């Protein structure tokens, strides 16, 4: 408090009286019991109240309804608040509010009369639990913002019963109560319901695809051709076209096998073809190719796991040209089966080549090993034909692969020696004994892989 110059010339009694007034004013400003006094609740006042509450209280229940006022909650979180909303115990003392020179406070009886009413210890006021969790952002004419009992606590208690009765009769309150009752009765959040629906759709689609995939696998294992765009579309048998029955051999292998499955009692497949549209039969040439690629990836992954278990492996490659005059390379891998201890040779597929040079083939092999996640560190053999691009002494594939493998070994040795001062000292000692001591190089460096 600032003093005037005349204060120093007042009588002692007046100065004492003024000092008492100043101390009483300071005490009133800092009185903690007035923390929940009546005020107009806007965002700034709410922040001030929360800050004052944090100074006077150190703990609030995790399901205090005040925590749900400001933040956007997921459906599962709303369900938890509905079931576990904090209720003040019977011996809880509500803070006193000063209204028109009269002290008032929140009452337990109100929560007994209105089961949707909750009290927030954090915000020192009453809230409608259902409206806090489910009410829209606005209501009434012009979609006015909702305040008391929804976004702001009820802190004026003189006409509290009138406010609570009015709240119970509003449309948005009834809407929020219906949503709360629906969520509690279902005991499942909307996200869970959607996930369940999604899971059922996935399971239905799997039932439809399973016999189609099995038929494609049967054709692949028995070397039966899939004729692509000549062997797809709806099965004529379901259209009662008896003269065009696939079982009579007038159609391709794939359609005939599907018709045979339905004739043998495959109800899932029959249900699929009887309800699907022409563009959703799942047996088009595009779907056939996608299924074949997925099966191929699964087989390659299985072979790669077996090779990693065996640890050491070798590969066999050969360059060839298909009927469309495109260069491609066959890639096979050879390893020991760790379960049967039998040598296995598995075909992994065809790889497109940019050219038939040794460098291009070596790059294709390198990409194939990276795809399979196999390391040159455990490569112990290579197999090629006698072509110059394969067996050449300088630019042949076998030389380029050996160089790549050698660089990995040199890099490992360099890292091993550089990681220890004792090893580095031993290397320098060995170098000093060599006859060509004029070299100043005493440290190994990792070679660039490119």
C-alpha cells in the first residue's frame, strides 16, 4: 500500500486505525474460504478458479466431472465417466458461497432427487453428467452456447431448484439422457460396435474368398492353366442355363472347378455367386493374379525363414529369354533343412533384367538377396552356366559377387581391430615388422560398398 505525505503527520491513533484497516483488507483478499464465491463464469474466471483450486487442493478424483468439461472424450472414456462419476461422500463439506450477503452451499439432497446431477470438486459447482458428455455444442434459437450445468458449473444456489427443474425439461437434456441410457444398456462403445461390424464383414469376405483361393492353389499344384480373361465371370449354372453347364466341359478349368465345388455342396460359394454382382464375383483375371502374387510372397517368406534357420546357403542363377523376348533370370537357393538335415533346392522366382551383362545380373542378385533379407556373410557358394557374363575373370557375375562378399569381410575386420586399443597396438606392431616399413598407414579403413 502506498502512503501519502500527510500520513506521516497524522496522530498515532489515526495511523494505527488506518494500519488495521489495511491489514483487514489484505486478509479479505487472501481469504481461501472465498475460493468458490459467486461470480460470472467465463473462460478467464474458470482458469482462475482452477488455479486457486490447485493451490488449496492437491488431489481430484480421475472421474471428477469437471475433467470432462473442457476435453473431447472418446466413446470408451465417456462410458467410464458414466459408470464411475465421482460423488461426494455423505460427510463431504461443500464450500460456502456468498450470495447477497447470505452464505449458501450445494446440498446432497439435490443429487438424490436428480440422479443426473454431479458435483465437481475441481470446479466447485454442479453439472449435468449426461449433458456434459453428450449434449450438442448449442441449443435453442440460433443454436446458443450451453453454459450452466453443461460448460459452466452451477454456483448460484438461491434458485437452484428452479434451475434444475428447467434443465430437466430442456430438449438437449432429454436427448443427452437418451444417449447415456443407450450407451449404458449396450455396454459397448460406438467404436466397439463398429469394430464388431467390420470384423463380421471381413469374416464374410473370407468365406467367399476361401473356396476361390483353394481352387487357384489346386490348379497351381496340378499344373492346370488359368486362362485369365477367358476363364472368369459369373457361373452360368446359377442362371439355369442347362445347355451351358460348366460341368459338361464347355468352359475353362477354373470355372469348371468352381461349378464342381458348388455341385458338391459348397454353400458359401453358392451363396456368394447368387448374391454378387457382375463386377464383384472375385474370380476376374485381376483377382486371380493378385491371389497368385500373394501366394508367391507367402511361399518366398517361408523359404527365407528356412534359409535363415540353416544360416549358410548358396544360390543358383541362369539368364534366359521368354517368348516375348524379355530378359529374365531364374533364382534358386540351396540350403540344409535343419529339421530333416536334407539338402534342399527351392525356386524363388523370375527376376527381370535390364541387360544380360555381368554387372546387371549382379545387381539383380543383390536386390533379390536384399528382398529376402539374406546376407552375403553366410553365402558359401554360387552356381552359373559357362557363359562369359557369368564366369568372366574381371566382369563376370561370380567375380562381382566375390568382391561384394570380400568388402563385407574387410569391413568386419576393420571394425573389429578399431574397437580396441590393444588390437590397434598389435596391428601397428605387426606392420612395423614388415619389410616395406616406408608406408605411414597404420590403420585399416572400411571399403566403400559402391
